[in-house]
C-alpha cells in the first residue's frame, strides 16, 4: 500500500516540516511512502530513519543546516565530524529526487569538517540531487572498525557534488553515473582531495565514477582524485572527463606505506586536460577495457537493480 504526504511551509500540505512527516510514519508500516516536498528552504537537522521512502522535490528544495566538527556539543566538547551532518539517512530502500542537501557552516579553512549528508543504509538512490558543502560534504558510512553499521549500496545519477577536502568519503559501495564533481577553489597549492574511501577489506567495490565530469576553477594541477582514509580504499574512474585542476600523479597515499599493496585505485578512458595516464602514481592502476566488466552496475550491486531505476 502506497501513501503520499505533502510537505510545505505554506500550511496547505500535510506537514510544514519534513522531520514531522517522517516521524508520522509507523515504525513497522508496510508499503512505500512518497514525500512530496514543495519548494523552499527547510532548515532542519534531519534523521530519515524509516525505510521504503521516496522523497520528491517540487521546485527548488533545500535541506540545510550549519553544524561543523569543531562546534561545541551539548557537553562542551567538539561535536565531531559524524555529528555535524545536516541530514542522516539510515533507512533502507530510499530514493531522493530533485533535492539539494546542504551544509552552510562555511569554508573548510574556517569550519573544518561539515557534512551535508550522511548515509548508512542499503539501496539508497539519488537522482538529479545536489550535495553542497566544503570539507567532508558527502559521508557514505563510517569505517567498519569504528561502529556497527551497514554501509550498503548507494547510487547517484545526474547529481552535483561540491566540496574541497575529502568531500566524498566513507565505507559504502557507491556508484556515480553522469555526475558533476566540483572541487571548490581554496586558492592553495593543494586545493583538496575528491575522495577518501574507507572500503572494508571484505568489500570488492568502493566508489565507482562512470561518465562523470570533474570540474573546478581552481589552479591547474592542484586537486587529487583521492587518498585512502583506510588501508583497503577502492576507487575507480571510468570514462570520466577531468579538468586541468587534477594533479598529474592523480592520487595521494596519505603517507601510508601500505598503500601500494592494499589500496585499489584505477582509471579507464579518462579524457580532458586532467587526464595524464603516463604520469599517474606508480602504485595505482591504468585499467584495460576487459577490466571494466568488474565495475558495471550489475557487478557492483547485484542482479536486482530495480531500486536504481
């Protein structure tokens, strides 16, 4: 059984606040709930903890907050990266369409880590969404040794993700299809790192970027494709266009001596002024066409792809 709830600030919907709508859904309810969110800025620190939801933005919908890691928490100590998230998704089988997830804490040089969206759930997909922040914009599951979590399968299609330092990071298996990956210009010699995967040792796939565009107005040769947050980080770029901001060596080892033997970083079909296959770090991989069969949607997520459609 499907039900639909409308959320708007005008008072003409079922709820004025998104969290109130989510909280109204029974814990053990069956069927899908469609949340139609009408245009507006929803300043709520959200916890989307119910499964089988479809969030549909109508017009420009912004889910925003402004916490950051160094901000004092309830006990006076810094709240930390995890607690800084504007929105948390922990319910399985959720789809978001045409929604902007944003953390407005400010520049990474001032606010440090400030997460726009944290996801720790399976079968979560985003279509035509934006994720806006600076450092640590999109957090996809904490490292396995830190906490009990699921860090499942996450899918992003035609999304826009903006940030500077480690702004796509975590332990999930995540597939990015035709997304715009935007590195902010900090005006530094090293402007940042796009990814910081924490792929568990028992996972075959971490982050896969397919036919994405890596964009920035930062200086040439100033942004790394990624660095390993944990020793078994796995990140692959397939048929992506890379702007000149991407560093020639591509990847950073985060000063980990094990990176050359445990990390899997690969590229295939890179194009644009930031594509320098001959100059990439020696411990990373230039994939062949035959290798790409291991990074299709089916290979990463399994045969049932209905949740990505």
